[in-house]
C-alpha cells in the first residue's frame, strides 16, 4: 500500500498529512488532512477484490445514496476505473460491542438502518444464498481447501434458504460490523458500502447482532428498536440470518486466502468463523427457528 502515491494522485500539489486508520480484508482506510484544515477518508482498494464480488462502481453509488439520505459520508471523489474513493471525515467514534449493549445505541443504529432500508434502490442484488454459492465456486476455482465443517454448513444454508423463502428486496449495507457504525452521540452514520445491494433487511440486522455478539435478550431489543412491534417470524428470521452472516464471512475468508497475500491471519479467521457456525447450529433459538421453517 503506497499511501503517499495515492495521496499525491488524488490531491496533487496539496500539503497533506495522513494516518492509516486500519485495514480490512479488502481495503485500507486512510485519514487525510489537507493544509491542516479539511479532513477526508481515502479508501484504497485491496488486491483481487473482484473475486469477492465487490464492484467499486456499485460501492460509489451506494455511498452516494447513503449520503443523500443523511446516513453516509459525503462523497468527494472516485478515481476511475476502480481506484481510491474519497469521502468526508465523519465526526464521532466507531461503536463497540459494549456500546451496543445499550438500548439507546441500538435505537440510533436501527434509526439509521430504517432510513437505509427505505432509501433509493441500489444497482445490484445481494442475496446471501446466492453470494455464498458464488464464493464457493470462486474458492474451488482458485484451488482453495475448505474445512470439513463446510459440508454441514452448506446443508444448513440450503435449509435456511427454503425456510426463508422469497423476501422483499430492500437497499442493504450487508457488512454492519461495529467499526462501520460511526456514532457522534446524536446519530449513527454508516461507512464502507462495498458490498451494499438490494437484499434482505434481516441479513443487515443479523450482521449487527453477530459482530456485537448480542445475546438473545439484546437481539430482542435490536428487533424492538428496529420494528417496535416484533412478530415471531421476525425473531426466527434474525436467528436464521445470523448463521448466514457468519457463513458468508467464513467463505469470504477462504476466498481472500486463496486469491491474495494479505497481512492478516486468514486461516485463523476462517477457523474462528466455522467454529462460530457450529455454535450457532446447536443454539436452541436457531434450531427452533429452522424447525419451524
């Protein structure tokens, strides 16, 4: 990652200072301050991200849509064809799992999600059951080895797909880890829209629940904050989609390990995700939800 070259490409001749905020599996985020005044986030693309189904043009459109409804950062620039994305710096701090034990924080998060889910349509579909099959095909095409737990996970995913059946398509973020939720104390805004698309709102809600490690009571609070009146089928949907979030992440890690050399313990990440799937699979709430379907 050559941050200096990227900064000079985007802001030639400007006096700039920067701080690397952290790296994900598919991108690097850099806080850039120009002339000691204006502050931006420069998102540098990681290697081989197209193998993960990431379309940087769609990411830009999703960012623009989120900014238009007041949920995402303002987009300043996009370096064609698939280069850095530049957004305005958002004041506030990324939420932590401990933050999301608070009903107040959950309400701010779900208020933002309701806006997203009612927002303008996005230019692609993102259905978890199709995404995991695409990731599986990509993994095999690159000679990746899948752990033995994969067979049971895929069988359960197919049963979940049957239990869920057709669902309404809504604009979704699809990667609501705590680090992507920026809280300024008044409202939550959402960053990193690289896998956004039209999909299942319960995948978004499950993404929050998984990353924050919400227990059953907290998951109920999450649903109440989102919908106020919680139906039994909503509780079942959340339990089932928790599995799909972790399964998607596990296969994402498998593909990333096969297609790119990243400074990240991919093998450890994948092992943790498949162990997490095993734990969810025996959770009484999950087994009851699956049996009902």
